[in-house]
C-alpha cells in the first residue's frame, strides 16, 4: 500500500512539474512547444518527435522540422496554441522570439501556477485517502494490530507531507522565475 501510494504521489508531482514547465516565464524553454501536436499525414504527432527544438538565446526558441513540408503546419500549431507566440519562418528553421511579460500578465500567470499546484495537492490528498482506506480494509480483516495500523497511517501522512512540500517548493521557484525581469 505504501509503495503504491508513493508511486502515485510521485506521478502527481511529476505531472504538476510538467504543467508548470508549460507556463511561460519570459525565458525560452523547449517545454513551451515540444508537446504541441501537429497533424502529420493524418496522425496527431507531438512536435518534439518530428523536429529538433533548441534554445540558442535566452529569449529565442528554434524549431527545425525533420520534414520541411510541415513548416506551415508547425507555424499554424504554434499560432493556435494560445501561448502568445509569433513564429517566423526563414525556410530552414522556425524562429520563435519570446516577448517580455507585462506586470499584469505575470500576476495572471502566478494565479495559474497557484491553481496548478493546488490541483497537484488535491491529487496527493486523494492518494492519501485511498491508501488510508486500503489500510482500514486490511484492519477490518483483522490481520494487523492497532499499532501497525497507526504506524502505516503515519507513514502515509509523512509521505503526503513530503510530496506537498515538494509542490510548494516548485511553486516558490516558479513564482521567483516569473517575477524576474
């Protein structure tokens, strides 16, 4: 039960980390565009599987598709992604300049970060609830002593506290990143 709970909590933290990586900070980050899907011969394909994404400068992302015929599709996907980015195509590479963020936009993004972290916390608490429920089921069968049950519940609570602390640290780091100029 403990190992399953730890695995599921780790997954919740990792999912939140990926979601936070997609929040734009005014600095170039390949995670902004690598999961955009492009319709490639009838199949929705992530951009990272069909191109080389690099960061040559702090405020520039370059996307070099392996197949030059999809340049227009890649540009369209970036424009339609609601990231507020405008790609430029020079025939070989798609250049995506990252504009600086306004103060109001930074505040909005911090609210988004807080919501994403809260969703992660809720996921972790749900895992804790499931684990405690499984412990109660085992107790109902009468195979484990009261002390073992209390110890198991405390282990699950410690695990929960540790994962929520990780989420809070990620939130603080992302806030600092957003408020940098």
